[in-house]
C-alpha cells in the first residue's frame, strides 16, 4: 500500500518532469518547499521578515536608482555615487549643527567632578523661535531635505560640468578611475571637516518606538511591530522612486530624456539640447542619492566612509537589475533586500551557516550566470 | 744585599689594577645585557608606542585611550599634578621619567583592523625603535599584536581587550592585560541578573563575530544557564555592521524575553538603539517585561547610545564616579586636561603605561625578561580598582569587577551609568589553566 503523501510526491515529481511545463511553474514548484519552511515557522515571523525585506529593499532601490539613472542616460559608470549618498548624509549633519548652535553660560552653583563650574547650553534657534525652534531641532532630519535638495543639485551639476562631461567618450575603465578618485577626494574633505567618527542623528520624538502593525490587520497586540522611522523611510523610498518614474514618463522633459537615452544623435538633430538635459539628470541623480542619505542618518550614524560602504551594494543592485534599467534597479533592490532579510532567519542560518553574509553576492553570481544582462538589462549595454 | 725594587706604592697600584680588572664585570653586570635586546634605549629618552584605533568602529574608545597614555607620560615625566602616581602603592617611579630617562612616544592607528594594527606595531618597533607597545580596543588586535611583540622581544601592555583568549589560549610571555575579561563579566553580572530579572528567563544572543564576541557569548551563556535561564538562540553578526534590522526582526517572535547584545563600541551604539526602536523593551513576553542586557559596557558607548541605555545592565572595568582616592585623583587630573571625565578605556591605558614604567624602575633595567619578572605576581593598590594582582601564570590582572546600569535620570551628559554593585576579586578569580595556552620563553629574540 502506498501512502497518500508518497502518491502526491510522485505526482508532483511527474508534473515537474512533464515536458512543456512553463519555466515559471517549474520555478514555483522549486521555491514552494522554501515558502512552506518560512510559513511553517510562524506567520508573524514571516511577515516581520518580509516587512524588513521591503524596508531594506526600498533603501537599496533608492540608493541604486540614481546610479542606474546616470548610467542609462550619460553612459557613465559613476563610482562617486556612494560619495553623493555620503554628502547627503552630511547635509543632515550640517543642518542639525546649524540649528543647534548654542549659547554657553556658566552656572557657578554647579560643579563638574573635577571642580569647575558646569556649562549650560541652550540652542539659539529655540531662543529665537520658541516652539517652532524646538520643532526644527526635533525634526532636523526630515527638514534637512530642504537643504539637501539645492545643495545636491548644485554639487551634481558642478560635478557633471566640471569633470564627468570630459569623460563621456572615454572608456568605462577611465570613467571608473576618475570617479573613484573623486569619491576619495570628497570623503577626505568631509573627514577633515567632520572627523572620522560617526555622528548620530536623532529620530523625531513622535516617530521613535515601534508601530503595532499586527493590530492594524487584526492580530493580537504586539505580535507584529516595526519601527516607525523605518516605515517612514520605506514610504519615502516609494514616494521618491514613484516621483522619478512619473517625472520621466509624464513630463515633456522626461520624454526628451528617454528619447535621448534611446537615440541621442537623433534627438540632437531635432534641435534639442540633450546635453543640458542630461546635466540636469545628473543633478537629479545627485538629489536622489542625497535625500536617500539624509533620511538614512537616524538609522545609521553617518561617517566619511559610509558612501564606500554603500557603493558596492548599489553596484550589485544595478548589475542584478540590469545596467541602465530603472525598473530593474527597483526590482533588484527589493529582491535583494527581501532575500537578505530571510537569509538572516535563524532557521535558514541553521541550514546554511553564514548565508546571511553572502546571499547578496551569491544572488549576483547566479543572476550573472543565468542572465548576463541582469534581470531587466537591455541588449547592447556595457557589451562593447 | 740587594735592595728590593718593589715599593709599597707599586704594590698598592698593582693590587688596585688587578681588583679593577677582575671586578669590572661585576660592577657593570646590571647593564651587561644592554646590547643584547631589541631597541635598548640610548641617550636620555625612552620611546613608547601607543597603537590605538583612531578610525573605524572603535575609534572613539581608541582616541580616549590615547588621551590616557598621553596623561600617563606627563605624570611619569613629572609634569602635571601626578594623578594616580600620588596614590599608587608600592611605587618605584620618582616623577623624573624612567631610570632618569624622559619618556617620549609615537602613536599609530590600528584602524580597528587586525592587519593594520600589526603593521602599525611593526613600524613602531622596526622604524621608530620603541621599547614598549601598548593599546587596542579589540581582542583580535590585542592577540595579533602581542604575538608580534613576542616574536620581536618587545613588551606589549594590552589596552581594552575583553576576550578570554588574550590571557588564555593566546597568552604570551611578552603580553600583559590590566583589563578584565568575559569570564569575569559573566561571574560578576549573573547574581544581578537573577536579582533584577529572576531565574526563569529565555535569552537570545546577538554576538559580534570575532574572538571577543565568541568568548563573551560563551561566558555569559554559561553564567546565565547556571542561573536557570534557557538560551533560545545565539546569532553571530559581522563586526562593523551598521543596520541590525534583519537580525533584530527574528528576535520578535523567537519566544525569548531577554536580548543579550554581545556588541561593543559602535556596534553596540548601533544595535542597542535599533533594538529599542523595534519596540523590544515595550514588549511583554512569557508574562514578563522584555529586557536587554549589554554584558560589557562603557561610558562612551552609553553616551553614543543616548536614551536607549537607560536601565540597561552591564559590567565595567572601572568608572570615574567611584569614591576611592585614586579614582578621584585621576578624574580630577584628566578632567582638567581634557574637560570630560575619563572612560574605562583611557583608565586602562593610563594604568598600563604607569605599571610598565614602574616595573622598569623596580627592575633597574629596560631588559625585557627582568621587566616581565617585575610585573609577574606584582601586587599593587591605589590605581582605582582596589588591591590588584598581576598574576604570573597568565599575565591577567585580578581585581574587583563593577556591575553598572544605565542611569534613568542623568544630571549631566557624563552621568550616564550608575555603579550598582561590585564583585570581589576572589569571586572573579579562576584557575590559570582554565583557558589553556602557553606563555612561552623569557629570552627575547634578536631584532
């Protein structure tokens, strides 16, 4: 007598080996057991890890978006993109520094442990603007975006006009060398001003702690919680990504840029100054990297080297997604974020120790072996 | 009868000459090895090498440790108010340098990286010709550097290193540690964890993936399981990781009601606030409030972690708010110099530099085997930790261990930790063979 389990396994095997079965269905069969493993744990753990993956993916996609945008339009491999992210972080640091400039008075009635009078510090902005000043100090990170946008636009345009444009017709290797050199120069400048140590940035008071997401969807209280600021960052990522796509698809400017991406010479022959538009696109990429950095500061205290830490990651996202493909970068960002998150689960790590630390690079290897142009890469890009 | 040609004066001259000739080796025997060891100080100065992380994950602790060394050099040379030289007992140093030589120093940046630390230490020994190397904020760096120093015949006074291996399986004759270790943290913290959180708990460990993290995890796991706690999971995290979210999410539904963070420096400054952001401390699991424990704590980390540190229990090597005269003297001296209270990192650096200098003064020579013998088994007091022994068998210091808790109501930005208890030297003393290892020979290699 054959058990029903055994029968179903045989029939599943038959279905798998049946000729003509679509690849996607085969894929579902292969990932099915993995999915059951996750669901078998607990639904809460699965949802929490999925949420974390989406959150990470949003950050990865946002960071990689500007990189792939520059490559898709200008054909430049910009190794200074991580430095733009870092400069965005330091826009938030600078903004907070400016609005927390303090008056220092000495209180002779209180003594320090080594016997000197204690200094009393009050932010000037709070003295001048009262409650609004206190609000600015509390919400310094999100408000710093207002500083980051013009500063990053100016940096992006200056970088493109001053350096990048001279390398449009050079090889990718030369572009990589010059932009990598620029990144090192920028980070050393930041190091000389801000020092080598990370500078923590606070989360606004009302967004500290965790949201009880489980209770929103009918689960018991406190079974599925997630930090408010990470949710804000996820929504912010989606908004920026959506904004960039809308800008490129629903405006005349975006239409011209996309036409230029497809055939730069023809667009030029129509009398359109495509170079000027591409300069603005570089500025736009700098803004996206900058605001991504500024909003990330409460999650990871920024330091001068943070850009290099994210550079490798963002290149992996772009390569997996397909060089120059915006939807590819977004898809790869979320895919890698979610897989990295699931790879960190104790159950997965007990099966494959250390998988959490290599999963992203493993996926990159697999994708490049099976789809050399990446998930959504175009024919002819980076193939000359 | 012939007249003798030997005069009384001639006999006396001859006797004096013979005595001088035969006695010379004995007169100069104390410095007879002057040419036989690496970087023997010449001239009027002795050069120390302070090798600390000035960049990387532990830069803040490293820079503070460097301040401790700089202050120690001032005090050894007789500058400033003398700090703990005034309270140290017994003390051979006279406040005029070491054996009449003024102490100078070079500094290096370990970059919180083992390879960079070894290269920096090698440069100090081979190029700068230092007679002693000191400093570190990670055990990986300490173990690598003391191994190099053993090869070179240069004494290494370790800085902030907490792994059992530093004076255990990786101990070296030329390496000495004043700082406490993970085993001692486990012994010290366990009774306080039982008192505060009970004996029926389920713990989840997140551990920095290197030698210190592994030994701390093992020591704390053993200590808490001895209390009756269950260990739900031990998860390793890469050193220097910024975003711990993917490791914190599984904690939420693991069934654990205590998270033990075996992280230090910026790792802890990132992981603890992120754990608090995840709402862990607001949760009730297994009918109990969820708790977070950081077994190894420092004031600098507490300042960096901000609000998140309130109410968190850990252990510490030393704290500036202790009431003994030595601590008061050091805190005053350091506060006047740098405008902030000293950290345990700067304290251990300061003490190590003074202890080495004093050992040279007692030995009467810089010859390393004699200095090592002067340090081995040295019993001293008045350095902020009460009566302390530098145990000869493993070069580990034995002294009280502090249990600290994040201050719920700080009165200043420095007032972040409260000392809630002390575990006696006897309680944290263990068998020197417990963690294995061999010290190796006294005789130095030629450089």
